[in-house]
């Protein structure tokens, strides 16, 4: 499983893009501002970075170290912080 996701995220392009998914953008108004949010299966970080830009405290989890690298890169580019864990 890990190797599959690492291979998918090795490309310099973002497999799912950098915009958050529509379900998340529609759900944000229901999340209390500034809350701590857990993003499971976060991949390359598009949802985590989006939430961090809105002022949420974000912890992300995924299987892929390559996804983590790209997520942290996107967080840096957007001047936000996310806490990202790679699941064993």
C-alpha cells in the first residue's frame, strides 16, 4: 500500500491538484473557526493546506512519505503550518 502511494506522488505534478475537494469546501462553514482538524488519508496536502490557510490547526495523516514532502512544500509556499504524520 505505501509503495503504491509513494509511486503515485513521486511525479512533480500534484495527482489530485492543489485545490481542496468540494465536499470539504462545502463543509467548512460547519467547523468552528480555529478548531483543530484531522485530515486522514491526506496525500499531497491540498485539503490540509486549505484548512490551515483558513486558520485551522491541522494535523494530517497518510501512508506516503512522498505525499508528506509535497504537502509540506505546499504549506511552505502558502506560509502556513501543518502537522503531518506518516502512518507506519
